[in-house]
């Protein structure tokens, strides 16, 4: 079969999610031109037995260790021959014809290389979901936010973000990719392990001159926090560390001086606040993230070279040239529509 869309679900001990959501993926994926894959990161529950028994047409790619999000996909996607990849979390409920608007968008505009649907909460279906919401953006210091979600403030969906538009990053929870461009951009960076690797990939895709889009005509519901909840110290470690990885890899030489120094100062403030609040595990997460970042700095600098001469000009409207933390806490800008891009 000539595969148009490969729906690739990364799984690690996610039997409960597969029992709840896999049927909707199989039922509603693109008729006749798609195939569903389960990439298993060495699950220790009986996830794969469940899939083999109940979904014999779903193809399984099985690893003998947990490679994490980035490496799990990096190792499996080269084995899958399809025009488009849909990277889908196991804790996502899809809706009827969810793929059709994304395929139509890509078929009409070859300059679009990544996209995401509207992502709403599975537990509060009238609200956006933290991981992507209505499309991802980033501020000048590398802090991500979304239409419908700034830091901890998550908006109710009232149709305020129903316009298909260009964004800066698409959520890894449900990310539609042109496979040829994914390979051209170098794929997901395995150094990230988990969290923010999709932003790094999108940044490289944009530097190649391609666009990232939000497509609200497609809609899914995400449980979120299925592997690591948002208040988990380990997730905090990955977010701080990977955000620094992201900046050192993608900023221009001039930006490294003007942005990295204030960013490190902001992290020091965050670290101090965690300590004063008695959140010692969070305090240590930030310290560990910085230690790891400095240890890996020579390696990260070497990774800059592959893209160091590519500086795309199509990113101005998607980078918030201020601090989203300052706007949120000091200027009290809680909603995306209040930001002055």
C-alpha cells in the first residue's frame, strides 16, 4: 500500500491509554491511505499483547530500552515510508475526519512542513490543553507559550482561536509533518530525551524556510501529563535544561550575547524563588539542569555548525520580542489576545 499518512504512536506502559484511545485512531484515520504504528519504548505492562490481540492491522516497532520521546521517534521514523508523519501521543482522543484538514492544508501549500490541530483537554472539553492548545509560540528568552495557554493560565475555548494561521512550533502531542522536510531538518534531537524537542525541530524547519501551521478545523482531546505531570521535578529539569539546549543551538551569534545572559539571570531568580518557597526538589531541578547544560556546552556548540549559516527571515511574527514571564506576572497579561506582538 502506498502510505499517505503514517500515524505513529509512541508508547511506554500506556495500556490504559491504548484501551481508551486507540480505537478512535483506527476508526478515524485517513481511509485507505494511512497506517497506524505503535512504537514501544520497552513497556513493562502488557501494552503490546493488548495491541496484538485487538488491533492486528496496527504495526508494532519494539525497542528493548526506553529511548524517550526524541530518540524513540528518531530511531523508528526512518523505518516508516510515508509522505506524511503524524506523531501522536497515546493519551489523545481523535475526532472524525481529524486528518483530512491537515492533509488538505499540506497538499495545497508545499511550503508548510509541520502543523498541529486544536488541542483541547480530555477532562475539560470546553478548555484548551496545556501541551499545544491553539498553537505554539516562543518569547525572546526561549520560554514557550500558546494561543489559549500562557504559563499556567489555560483558556476556555470560545472560538477565539478558530483562524488557521502560522505559528512558531507545533505540539509533539499531535504533530503533523512532511516526512521529506523532517529528514532534511535532521529530525528530532535525541539529546533532548523528552520535552521541547518539537520546538527545536520546528525552529530548524523554519530556518530552512518552511512554515509551521495551526489548523483548528482539526481537533483532538489530550489527557496531558500521561508520562510526567506538569508539577513533576523531573519534568521541570527537562524543561529548564532543554530550553537552554534550544537557545544555544538556534540563536544567532549576536543573540547569544544579548539573550543568553538575561536568560541565565532569569533562571537564577526562578531558582531563588523555589528555594524561598521551600520547594527544594524544584530548586535542585534547576541547579541540575544548569550543571548538565554547562557540561554539554561544547557538544551543543558543535551542533550549531550544521545550521549556523541558515538564518531564515520568516520568524519575526512568531517570536514574542519581550519576556512572557514579565508580561504575565508584572503586566498581568494572562491571555494571548492581550499580548502586543
